C-alpha cells in the first residue's frame, strides 16, 4: 500500500522523496526533520530541502521553531488544493493554446474509432454546446444521448432531432417516422450526424454490431453539408407527413447560407 501511494503521488508531481516525506508526516506529525528522515528513509542530507519544498508548495507547515516541527496538509485539503490547481492549469493551458493557434490552420478532420468513443464524443459536443445541437441518428443512439440532450434543453440550447426510428423522448423539434429498428436494420446500418453550434460536426457509423468509424471536424464545408443533410431529411418528413417544419428548418438555415437566399430571390 505504501509503495502504491508513492507511485500515485509521483503521477501527480511529487518526487519519490517528497512522497515519502509527506507520508511519514501523516504518520508521526508533528515531527522534526530528523524524525521524518528516520520514518521515511529519505537521507538526512536532503530531508530539509525536501521539507522546504513541501512547505513552499503548501503541502506541509511548521508548528514549532526550535526545533522545527512539521505537520502535513490533511489529505482532503491536499486533494482539494491539487484539484483546484489542476483545473486552473487546464484552463490556463486552453487559453494559451487557443491564443497560440489563432490564425493557424483550421478545418482539420479527426477520425474516431469504436462505438463507445464515438458516443462519448457526441456527448461531449452536446455538453459544451451553447446555442444549438442538430442530430440525425437512430433511436438507440438517441437513447444513449438522452440525458445529455435533456441537460442541453435545460440550458436553453436549441435541439433539433431527426430519426427514422421511435425516439425515447418527445419535443417540439424532434421528428421521427417511428420505424422499428429491427426492420430498418435489414437494409441499413446505424449512422449519426451531429452538429454543435454550427461549429463542429460528428458524422459516421454508430452501429454496435460492427467496428465503427466516424469523423469529427470544424471544417466549414463539411459542417454545411451535414446541416443540409439534416435539413433535407426534416423537409421531406414535413412534406410526407404534411407537418409544418418551417421553424426548425429556418433555425438551421439562419446564418448558415450566408446571404444565399437573398441572392436567389433577387434573381
């Protein structure tokens, strides 16, 4: 157990000596540098440097001066501090990377393999969407994403869904032919197209029965194709069922055609 704790602390930035000293303090604090060295096995020649580093990092404190006695930061406070530092570092890195990449190449396409990974990426896109999510998928995949979709709706994100299958939830902008999956599977494999904020798209296979591959990109041309694909399915659905789908189609087209409608009407 002691060795496993040292390894886990190492993965979080502690050196071996720092890990041993901290664990020793958890057992015998308050303790002098000599006592920590005896308990931890850290050489006496370096123990005070190690303790100074722990003190500077806020992982240990001094409670007496002559001789100095050290106490450890309690484990729950250590975890909380490290968690806060980790999230701060992640946000800082995100900001710096975004600044660094400004004006750089955009529109790269990433391949994603495996059903679980594909669905996890779909959940991630829905989770971070701020304005809109458009989905064309099978009912079983909507079932996987159901809770994420509900959360998005609570955040006032515009969610529009098209499916040939029965959907596990109903909403004004959810359209379905209610075809049983077992019947559709006789001729078709599961597919998913998901557009988040008209900025990112995930599209590809989503059939658990076979090895899966999907593409994720912020390429504007591919996003445009994906949105048009969903618009076409919803438009045909409206015509076949004699249902007014103009609100959804208009929402998807707004800002998407970049003035094309106006040019067409002028002609």
